[in-house]
C-alpha cells in the first residue's frame, strides 16, 4: 500500500521513519514511543497508522513468546 507524506511535516515523517527502523530492529515499544511524538495532524495519513498496527502486532508476538506465569492465590 502506498502512502502520501504530502500532508505531513518533515519532522513527523522522520518520526514515522524512525518508528519503522525501530520495528526493523525488533523494538516495538521504541517504535510506539517514536509515534507518540507525532502531531495530531500526522495521524490523518495512513502511514503512521499502518506503522502503529505493525508495532502492535509485533508487541503481541513478543508477549506470546514470553513464558506463562501461573497465578497463585493467597489463602
């Protein structure tokens, strides 16, 4: 899918690109932190939304790889 960055400032575009690089490094939380720096106007473009969805999917995959912890109730 092709996205246009015409509606986005250069600063916002760099934040989205940085988020993509964090994802490539396997760091979804860093990607989300980078996306949090975007202006509200930047979210009107589909590009940051797509990157956010990828970060959420990667974060979910990371959680699934963690060992399960059993909950013990105190009596």
